[in-house]
C-alpha cells in the first residue's frame, strides 16, 4: 500500500480518533489517507491552536493527542504547543511534512531542520526515511509519549516517503504495566506517617493522571489526614471536603502555607518540578515522603527523606492498607487555617463594584458551573484567583497550565474539552491579551457547531505583568493596549456576543449562555487594581496571625 495509508492505519491501530491541524502541500497524500480513514480531521486556523487542542485531548483522555502541520512555518508554529505538552506532561504526537528527501527541485525553499528543532522540547523526534519503518516508528512514538512522564513526540514525514509503496505490516501495541513500589519503601512510609504529629497530604500534577483519585479518596477517608493541592493537582479530591486545607496558588505567604509550615510530615503525592514550588524545604526537621511514578528531582528547596517510586495509585493503596490513624496526630490547626481563608474570601466575593473584582467573578462562575463542568483557563493573573478560590470537585474540571504557562491556550483547550466531552458544559476564561493570541479559533468552534462559552476578562492591558510591575514599585509603562469591540467581533464569526455592564448581571448572563446552544463570547470588564495590595500584603498579614 501507499506509505501514507500505512501511516494512517498505524494511527488507527493506536486508537487515534482525531487529528488537529492544518495540512500543506507536503501532506496531501497523508490528507487523502485521512479522508478514507476512521480518523476525523479537525481543521484549525493556526497550528498553535491545533497543538494546544491535541495536548488537551491527551491531558483529558490519557491517550496520545495528534496534530498535523506542513513543513517550515507550519512546523515552527508547533514549537510552543510542543513545550506546553512536554512541560505539562500531556501525551501528544506532532506530525510535520517535509520536502522530498531523495530528490527535490526547490532547493532549500521552506526547509528547516525540524527534527533538531524539536529535540530539546520533546521526548522523541525523528524523520521517516523509508515507508517500511512507519509501523515501528509510530509504535515507538506512542509508547514514549504515553509512558511516565508523558510528553510530546514528533515525526517528520517527507513528501516522497509518504507517496512510496510499502508492504511492511502493522505492529500491535505491547501490553505493559507500570512498576510498583518496593515493600520496604512502603513500610518506611507507613512508619513515618504513624510517627508524625501533624501529617499533611500535598497533591500535585502527577496525581491528576492515571486515575489515582479513587485510592487517594480511600486513604483520606481512612486516615482523616487533611490535604492541600498544587494548581495542577486541583480536583483530584473534592475540594468541598472538610479536610481540604487550600491550594498553593501563591509560592508563599498565603493561609495554606501556614498549614504547610505547621506540618512535620508532608506526604507529597505526584510532585512535579515543572510547577512553581508549593513549599520550600529547609533543614528544620520537617520530613517529606515523595510518592510518584519516578524518583525526586532534587534541588535546593526539595530534598525528600523518603522516595516511594512506582505507580502512584498502587503506592497509596499499599500504604492505606497498612497505616492506622494515630491518637498522637494533631490535625485541628489545618481546619482553623481553612476557616480563616474562607472568612477572608467572603468580603471580596460579595463586593458588587463594577468592573468586577476577580474574587467575585470566580465565585459567580463556580455558582453556575455544574460539578462535572469543565473550565479552561488561559494565562493571566486571574489564574491565581481560580486556583486559590475555585473549588474543583472532580479531576480535570479546572484546566489550567502551571508548567509552560503559555498565553493563547485557553480557547483551543476549551474546544478540545468540548470535543472530548460533548455532553458536559465547557467554559473558557481568557484575559483579553491571551484571547487575542488565538481568537481566530472562534471560527473553528462555530464551524464544528460546538456549544461553548468564552468569557474575556478585559482590563485593556497585560494585567499579570502590571501586577508584578506595581509590586516592584516601577512606573506604569509598556503594558496597555486597545481592544476590538468583542461583541461585534464574536458576531462576525457567527458566535453570540454579550457585554457585562453590571456585576449583578454576571451570574445570570453566564447561566443563560451555558443553557443556550452555540458559541457565546462574553466581554466582562475586570478590576485588578487591588491585586497588589491583596496578594502581596493583606493575605500575608492575615495569615501570619495564625
């Protein structure tokens, strides 16, 4: 058969459902092979959007998301999504085209070394030089992308290789199981937990993969040990739980850090070094148990005393089976910390001023989103408020990026989330800066007839950087811009545009859009003027009193 047909059949054998992307001349044989396959092509308006969609598909399903581009500028547009998937541990395959490698009449027109370009930001990158090698290359790419720690892989398929004939057979995916932790490490973990006075569980990004939530739920129910989460660990356990003690949205100085400081043992489940450190270790007697798929990456602020390396869910199950609640545990302080945090939130969450305060905005979104509803965030200062103030009830229902933290990912991620979960309400929250980086994907959402709500928090500036600028006591310079009329902009794409003109109308408008079919874009002015004082001063002062 034609090599491009074999390539697509190999993807089908791996269970690929969608390919997100933009084909070019060098992909036309591959495009024809897709046309006659079971795989659906999701044509996007920019390769970056396609990459973000593929990465989010991988994040939500645990399967490898696939995206496609042509050579040269198409391939370079996948660099940011490659880093996004790689740092965020999202399994993703990028397929890029290339000029013929045997003979070419176009010299080096559009030709760059895409394989070497991708090498530093992927787990695996290669060029197909023979159609006969396609089955083994694809099997290896999927194996590497999927295995812990998941990430990005890249295959370059030249135009002449795609067109050649091959008789190479497909390779079946191998059966494999993740290794489990050694019993001596489990026994030591049980001993450390039972001897501790104030143990605390910290749930990180690695625990939001591989369905570890069930085992963690059983562990918490049996022991009664409170838990905190990192930004990308949100939702592994229900954050309505009375044992939830907060999220490490800030690096230090928040109420949650008082709980972390009081703990004499931190059970660190799924720690991922790509996230900003949720706490800083010191030689002060505090102990840390590292429970993860892989060993700890030690640095000056993270040097755990015990490493339990293996499948996380199995490790938690083994510890849960052996550990017993202890009378010497002192856990009431954690409840006091969380109560103080909730009380502090109340004032801003009930503030009716307009433009809306971010705390009030987060409260209203949480009020209207069902427990299984998915919120995707772009990147801006509102991400801190969502991580800190938005209780996530189920895994991967608040999709934020605390790894690469790239702007422009919010809308494409929402599109992928809706494709994967068509019956679940999906809402994307973007700053005006991040939204405009991939706003063209509104056309993709409308063309696919998705039911989607996009809220633009408009402050006419790069608000996150302005917050940092103010904290450094620097002059207000270089960060303000103009915006289009977002209502008319949405309408021009065939979406429904709305403008919020009072804080009291916000919740009702979001509710209406969630219940009405089509793509809805809501322009919501936001007031970030209190960010510096609240995040850098007020919270630190109040939490220090505990």
